[in-house]
C-alpha cells in the first residue's frame, strides 16, 4: 500500500498551514510590552541570522545575499539589537540553553566580528554555562583564527554544509573546494576538539549513483562525524539549478523510487553504524549531538532572534525582522512591524507537529477528555497510517517506521491540517 505518491521534502508546508491559524487579534505591540515585564517560563534559544554567502549554492533560495561591503558593519546590527532587548525582565529571568548562528554562512564574518557578537551575548544575556552554541559554516570560511576565537568564546557545535564529498556533485551543487578539501577541514575541526561536528548531506541530486552515495557514507563513518542532516534535493523555483534543468543543461533528479532507495541506504547504513534517529531529517551518534536548538523549537519554546530576516517568538508573540541588508535596525522589540500574537491552541498544535518531527505521534498536550476527543477526531488518519505501515503502536504513542520517516513531512502536513480543523470545530 502507498498512502502518498508525491513526497514533501521539508516541513514548510506544515508551517504555512499553521501560519494563518490561531491568530489572537489583540495589538501585538501592547502584548509584547506587557510580556517583557514578566518572568519567562519556557525553554528558550537564541537565533542569530547571518544572511551572507561568498558564493550562492545552485540549489538554494533561502534568505541570503552574495557577500558585499555591508557585511563589514553587520555585527554592529546584531550587537545593537542585543543591547536593545537585554535589560527586560523577561530576557534576564531565565537562561538560554542554546545559541544558533544560521544563514547564509555565519563564518563569512571575520574572527573579530564573531568574537564581538559572542562577547556581547555572554556579557548581556543569561546564557547557560552548558549551553549548546552552534554555528553553521562551509569548509572554505573556517580559518584557524576563527576556530580559535570560537573555541575560546564557547562554541561547541558545528553544522558544516558539505552536501557531498563527491567532486562531480559538489560542482553541480555549487560547493567551493574539492571533496578532499572538505575531508581535511572536517578532520581538522574534530582534531581541534569540536567533537560535536555535524554535516548536511544532500542526496538524489541529478545523476547521483549508489556508488557516489556509498562513498559519502564511507567518509561520514571514517571521520567520526557526530550527526548528519540529510535532505533529498529540493528544486527551489528561481534557483540556478532549477533554471539549468528547465533549460535542459542538466538532467532531472531521479524519481521517487530511486529517491526511496537512496533514503533506505542512508538510513540503514548509518543506523547499523551507531547512529540514532533524532528528527525525521536528522541522524546522530548516540550521546554526541542533542541539537538543543531544534529541541527548543520543536517544543514551542522561545526563540530570541537577531539579524535581518530572522524570525523568532517570545511567549505567544511571533515576529519577523526587517530583511533589508543595507538598513541598520536599532531595535527588534517591541516595535517589529511584522509581528502577531497567537492563541494557546497554536502552541498545542506546534508541539504536536514538533513531536512528528521527532518521529512520533502522541495525544498528550491537554486534559484527558480533550486528548481523547482529539484522538477520536484523528482516528481515521491514524488508522490509515497504521494500515500503510507508516507508524506502529509504541505504548501510549505511535512511532514512525522507516517508511513513516521517509514520508514524515507529508504526515506532518496532513496532521497539522487535521488538528487545525479539530480546534475550529470544538474550540
């Protein structure tokens, strides 16, 4: 049996459905002003967005720009934003357990810029002493000086955008440097003491062979990488790779049957080599990578977001920072024009679809009577997942099978829609 035929390759569809649901119509500026005077009571993380890249990857359409002179002052923006929010009681009343530098490529910043941001954070914000401080990077920007600064300032986790160690694939995906260069740099990072070093792996790109995929997995195991985020290639509209395929200069990626074969190879090879499932797109070595940032996000925790184009949330306030690079914004809160307040039902659904991202379904967020009513409303959907072998009963929850993980974003999207409909009917 096959419940789905077209695979959703990211959780974006779920977020789009949730985006316009459960909006509280109260004035978001007045709401956040009140919240900032209270004490925090949720797990929380910090996100810092660095939208610059030296080279734009052929497959990417994320919020990033090619490196230009505006990067020289970008750290000042982050520092000003930190200073604008740091003194509020809500910010100071509870420690942040994770800091995540995303992008773009955060390591396009100089060592001094990175140091200045981290020092300001440690000086002004209540960062937990054992916080996970994670930085996204590519191999080409990780200089010795930057590694030394980051180690001194508490960085303890890297996510390196390798995508593949195969040179042909790297050229096609727009990666800089050879596979051998990537191997050498990753080994250097690990040898320097960054044991929690992770990589991004893209599979099912045009022309990829099983032999090329097995080569990537061999290197991952030999390098003793802590974890991988693995994604089937998404052809974003407007990306360079998408244009080349439309023009017939590059072949289409393999179809869904080949994609499933590649997925199975990754899943089985790495689980046989000491990896566990952390998320539907994340495999980690046991006790090596907790990915605390996503743990907070998937449990509807707070995310204090800095930088142009960054999105965050504080309590029931969701906000999005101005994406313009050239304009320095001195404040993010409480004056963000792109903010809204959401109801508590949003949090319930957010946590439940976060559980799907972690590989299981559970009806445990509310009182027993409402949980049972919600289960009964979703029972036909759960039964279909069981019949199609995408989940299996595991105590008082349903665990995604290997096939369920492959179709995990489809399940997440459908479950989100079902939960939204439940609350519209019964709330």
